[in-house]
């Protein structure tokens, strides 16, 4: 992956190296999710939807679309259809408002197999994190929160100007 470098963007070697490692990590995360999706016979958008449902619980298709970065309507409907057919989710009526449909993650079956796929990665991450001192973990946590906040700001800006 190449970077565009201009005189105004040159960085010290340690800043540049850290920045490059972040870029490599982001690219590897995308490739990992794509490989998982391919292994399961779904696509990376579907994996993103599953992650949103896992983190946030059942939600309407519109809410799921917002969390997964999809448009409402056809794109989210197609994703939910694929996930339902593959046994990852089900549609159900909201108990408080029967007019509203919720998409609910089915944690057994297909999703349990997906979870096992991530277990080895989770274990490797945990081992690296646990090998750090408390001070290092605190610094890394603060750093990652700032990086993630910056990413979210840029995502929001891009979506607002799309």
C-alpha cells in the first residue's frame, strides 16, 4: 500500500513507522473479515451486519443499515435476506410496536461457528494485550480511542457529503 508524500506531510521515522503499521493493520482487518465471509459463503457487508447485531442487539433494518453503513431499502433488505437464509438472523415483530420488524441475531448454529473462527484471533489479541504493563495498556487504550474517534469523525463527514 503506497502513501502520498509531499514535503508538508513528511514525518519522523517513528511517527511514519507507527502510521504505516496502523495502515497495515487496517488493511489486514479488512482482508481477515473478507476471508471469514468467503469461508462462510457470505460477504463482508454481512459480517459487518453481524458485528453490529452482536454489539447492539436486535434492531430494525433501518437501524442496522445505519450501523453497517448501508443504504436503507434494497441494500439492507438483501443483506438481511442473505443472513436469514444462511441461518444467522431472523426477523421478528417488535413486542412493543407490532408494526415494527426487528432483525435478531441467532447465536447458535451458524453464528456459533463464526464465533469459533474469531476465538483464535481473540486469544492472540488478549495475549499481546496481557503482555503489556498496566501503563502501556492505558496508553494504548487512550491512543486507540483517539484513533477510533478520528475515524468516526471522518466517516460521518464523508457520509454527510455523499
